[in-house]
C-alpha cells in the first residue's frame, strides 16, 4: 500500500472494504437517487462534475483496485480540511455502498 | 442631465450619506458596493463614450493571488482602490488607483474547514467603507474593521458561528454609526438574522431574526418548530435610503427546500407562508425592527431566494414622482414597490416564467401552477426559471439617463423533487433532488437585457451562450459595460445593446464593473476569475463552462490612452 493512501487517512491494517452490492445493477438507480440527494451539491448531479478534484467518475482511474477502499474511508471519515464532510453516523453502510454501486456504473475506463 | 419627471435621486443621496468624509462624497469615486447606497451602479462619468470606447486599453492589472470564483466589486475612495480576492477573503488589497501599486494588504488566516460550510464557492464580494475604516466580512463568520490608511486591524467581532453552516460572502452596509450584515446558510438550516455593529467599537447594537420564534409575530406561518432551522438568510447586500431612514435587505429561501417540513404539501398553503423568508424587508436602522415586508415567494419550494439587491430610484408612477425600489427576483418577476410603504406597484415576468401565471395584485402572491410545485417524492418537471433564478447575485444597474434597468439574466430550467430531510448541524439541509441543466426556450443560457421598469417591457436583449454572465455598469457616456463567463469584457451602446468594444481578460467575469475618475481621467475596472462551484451543479453544461475559460483572479483597469 502506498503513501497516498496513508496520507489520505486509510489505515493499512483495516480489512479492505468490499461492496456487498457489487455488480448488482438493480441497486444503481437507488444509489443514483441517494447520491443526487446527498452528494450532488458538491459532486454534481449524476456525478458529472467538470472540476477534476471533485469528479467521482475518476475514482477507478485514480485508485484502481483500491477504489472501494479509498471511497469507503473518504466517505466515512471525510477530508474536513479539504471540504469533504464525514458521513459516518449520517448515512447507513447500506446507503454508502448503494452510492458506490452507482458510482461504479459511471467510472471512466483507464 | 435631468430628464423631465425623473430625479437622479442617488447622486444626491450618496453625498448626504457620507457628510463626514469629503472623500466618499466625491461623485468621481466608487464609495460603496452598489456605486451609491441605492445600489443603482450608475457611473456618472462621461469621458469614455460611444464615440471613443474603441480606443480603451488596459492601464494596469492587479493579480489577486487566488483562483476560486472572483466576485468582488472594488471601492475607490480618494486615490485608493480597495479590492478583495476570493477564499476568505485571502487578501484585501489597498492600491494606488492610478497605478495599482500596493499600499497595504490584509491577509487573514481563514480556517480550512470553511469549505464545508459554504454552499456555492469560496467567494467574497468586497468591502464597505465609512469614516476612515474598511469593513471586511469573512467566510468564518467574522466582521473586521481596518484602518483605511494602514490596513491595521481595529476590531474583530463574531457575527455568526460558521460551523453550523454559515458564511459571510457580501460586504456589510454602513449606516450612520453602524455597520450591518447578514450571512449565508439557507442550505444548512441556519435561522437567519441581520445584525448591526458599532463602527467604532465593534459591539453588537441590535440583531433582527428573519424567522420569528414561537409566539412572535409571523411564527404562525411555520409548521410546528420548523422555524428553528428555517433559513431566511440575508446573504447579499443591503440598500439604504437616508431620507426615509430605511435599510433594505432581501432574505433567502426557507430551509429545507422540501416544503412539506414547513407546511402542507400543496400550493394551497394558506397561512403557511414561512415569514420572513424569500422577502424584502424595510428595517428601521435605529431600532433594528421591521417597518414593512413584502414576501415575493411565499412558502418557497424552488430555492427562489429573495436576496437580490434592491435598487432605489425615484420615478413617475401615475403622474407622481414616487420613491420606489426595483427587484429582479430569482422567481422571475420584476417587482416595483413603493419603498416608503412596501405597496406593490407592479410585478411582471422579466424572463421566461412557467411556475406561476402572474402575481395577484391584491394579495401580492404569485398565482401558482400546481404541477410546477415539487412535492414529497413527486417530481415537478421543466420549471422555469431554475434555482439560479431569472437573476442571481450578479448585479443589475439602473441608468437615470436611459431610464432602463440592465439585468444579467439566466435562461435555465429545472426538475425538482422533495425528499425526506433530517437536520444535522453543519450539513446541507435540502431534502431535495434536482436536475438544473435544462436550457430555456431559445437555446441560449443567459441574456443581457435592458428593461423598462415602468412599461415592463424588454427594450433590447443580447443573448449569451453560457450562463453566469457578469454584472452591469451603465455610464453617463451612453455605455453599458459587462463581462461574460468566457472572460470577455464588453462595452455596449446603452440604448441599443450594440457591441462597441470587447477585451479578453482570460478568465470568466461575473462581478460588476465600476468606474472612477482620478486627476481628470476616467477609468473602468472589473475583476476577472471564473466561477468554480455553481457551474459544477450543471453537469455537461458545467463541463462546457469549465472548457470556456480557465480559473483566474485579476483586477483589470482600463483607460483611454492619450491621443
């Protein structure tokens, strides 16, 4: 595991996060709606954000196989000094992974 | 020049407001955000005209040192120009107005986590001036007084705790011995207030809540205890009429956007109007009490903030010179009110409006089309205008010379649905799902319009491809200056809208330009630096905006070179 993950607060010892809804297309619309309610005012409706630092269609390009892990750590803990709010205690695990399932469906291919 | 029946009210009023300072009295500077305390933004200088504007050249440039949205209107007091950068502000500069040479810089440390608690970008729209002091408002909820000569901090007072989701983005209003400010936070469920501070000591003198508590007048317009997180934030600038001694502010949307929390889920909302949100307030600055109010969007469900600036003018209505205020509301209607009484004179659509068929003259309420009101888990589709409004903060202006109001308008529509919302401190409190990226009729996304506020007709309009075009500056030289999001700064013929000159500043312009005279020479100044956050709400349209110009941050000052 590399420096950027540590720098972003992911712990090396935590088990890698996995998406319980992986590849379940039926979850995508629910995840999209949750995303549009909770995340879109910073990350843009349907994740179409022109600002690269907030464009969540680039997660796979950026983090490859660590994408789920970075996503989960960032969403639960936030990056408060960078403007990303922590969602632990606000959204359920279930809702967070549904959002992830939607985001997986809009990733740009490397 | 005085046209029959029209009084150039605020050339006179500005002088009266600033009787204690010869500097601010000058008609050659730019002493306050809106040019005068009535926010007319009319430039009284006429050296630069329709005949010679083609020769306009850059005199100097000041780099502002930040790349977030630049929304500042510079002030010019005597021979000094004061301008702020975005991000806090990160910097307040005092520079020689002739050369741009920096005299002092104030660079406060702003906590990094303000990003979370500002809805729409790390912007700052400029400072206020009175009696040798510069008043700065900050994203971390502080109001600061600086010595205008040295930049030394004289006092610092907390207006609001930003961590609840509040921020101050607009300059305060200097009124008599007071400096008055509201704050932003309608998206975070703040309970809005406007507060006044003593200019000399920084002590809070009064505080006016824009949302009444249980038992107070107006509290019956709220369901249950929804008022506690009811919004009504006065986040934009105030206006002041020294003759009537009335201070005017607009208030934001109620919170959350999902109206069902605050009343019935229907257009038949009865008394659940949610006072005093989405309203214009006339305030007695001595007591901090509301003298009259006019609610433009009762029981708002569209994020139609009522904050847009109140432009004060004296015009002939029914044969009588009448003190009025103009407001191009977010909700798409252009309001003319008697500013002494609050009585509605007219309210007509100045952009394409399809959520209401008009405004009922007796009640003052919009006549809603029920399908266009979003309800809980029910989409309302293709609502025009969208939540940026027919106009947003980008300032309009009134020219007593042409008797027209120049408005930077939007032409966008939206889909909106209510969702269940739960208040959590410091988090967005919307209860809403939306798609704002719907282009209005005609395919253009904004338009500079010249509006006759008495006949309620558009005299001319220049369509712009992309939204977020810049504020307006009409001048006595028969010109109107404004920028656009691609970075072009333009001069138009004020009576026809014909493009006479343009200059590429390299980054989008949304702020309003100013003009001033120094040693017999007229200058025009505007801040350039493209918006970052609001375009991001627009998906693929946002991508076009990002592609149209890079972010930036610079003040450009123009002059006519010696022939």
